[in-house]
C-alpha cells in the first residue's frame, strides 16, 4: 500500500506539471489525477503507525 507522503508528493508533482504545460486538456487531466491522489491520501495517518522493530543486540547475534 502506498503511503500518504508518497501520494501527496505525486499529487504535488502533477500540479507542477499542470502549471507548466500550455495544453489545457492535459492540464485539466493532471489536475484531476492530482485531486484523486489527494483524496486517497487524506484519510491516511500522517506517519507510519506500524509497531517498531524489536531491538536486537549484536552480542547475541555473534554468539549464535
């Protein structure tokens, strides 16, 4: 699953491209796609909420 930061960055890039093109149809499509990505990103948490990995001691690994 794609994260909120990734989707937001992609939407931002699409908006930048939309501003630079002189083709109004392409610009409208890029803006529409950016809005779709933004709507996917909005309900997601701002950061990864998964549990952290357990600490592993290098001493225990060396003795194995």
